[in-house]
C-alpha cells in the first residue's frame, strides 16, 4: 500500500504538516494561470500518473476534487471501480446548478461525466456509471441534488447500511461526514452526524473485503486548526486497515 499526499485545497498549496500522515510520496505541481479547472487539470493528471503506478494507494488531501485524478489513475490500470463516497454533502452539482460555484460540490457529478470536459480530457477520465456509485450519509443536500438523486440509479445509503458492491472499489471518505462537533475547524460543518467510531466501523467493513483498489481521505478543515489531533487516530486506523 502506498500513501500519497496531495497537499492542496482546490488550487491552494497547503503545508505538508497540516496532514497527520507520513506519506510515501508528495504530489505537487506548479499550476498555470487561468480558471480553477484549467489550473487544476495538470495537478489531477499528475495524481492520475501517481495512482496508476502505485500499489493500492491511499490518497490524503484537503478537498474532494482530487478524486478525479484518483479514478482516472485506476482506469489507467484497467480498473473500473465502483465508488463508495462518504460525505456530509452530495457533491452532485454542476456549474449551472451550484449556487456557490464551489468546485468541491461538483466532483462526484464530474466523475459521472457531467463536469468540465477539459478535466476529463486532461486526465483521460471515463465516466463512471451511476449504478456503480454509493453515496453514504450526504445529510446536507441542496434542492438540485435531491432532484437529481430522485431520478438517478445512485444508491443513497446511511453509514449503518452502506455495503460493498462486487468488484474493485474506490473508497472516498470526506472527514466532514463526521458530526462537526467531533471535528473542529471544518470548512463546511454539518451537525448532527455520525461519530468517528461509526465512520471507522463502516469503512473497516468495506476495507475488509480486500477489494478496495484505492482510498481517499479528504481532510476538509481550515489550516491552523487542532483538527489533525482530533482525527489522527481515525486516519491511522484507516491506513493500517488498507495496508
């Protein structure tokens, strides 16, 4: 198992010590000028390269958008994974449905093929069929996301009912899925929610299948907070189980 650190929130480079992990490799890139998606495309392509050459990578980062590079990298290995996506939010917006324009709220929809086409071209990402996606928790959904899920074959599960599909799996865990009272400093806190132990137990059930081809842990908190201390034990347990 390889631990890859991608120390970015969107296109902002963060200090490595904001992340409570010891990485085998740190993936960074001097980003060009331009819009966010144009700037990020080169970074995600590099993440795809790293994942494509890694053994069962765990990717640690500061937001969910890096998942684009992770899935693209698995596809380059010939792996077509199902996705299990733990998050307090749906991340199912498009650029037209999002009121905030926050790219992290569009990433799962991008993996489904409805995102910026330049990202798919830069990373060689192929759309993931929605019937291969399980969205876990997502207790804070906007109206357009509710409408989209109503007509989608995506499975929307609770933390307690989330189960592993057949075949290879990409496990994505945004730590804001945890009750915000237990994880201080989150960028987009939502409470109430599941406890850290509930997330650990659900993730360990999935990792125990031995079919998780890659895992992402999104450390979605503001830099300079005490959050790394609060979640270090959970992250250590997840990485140990993935190894």
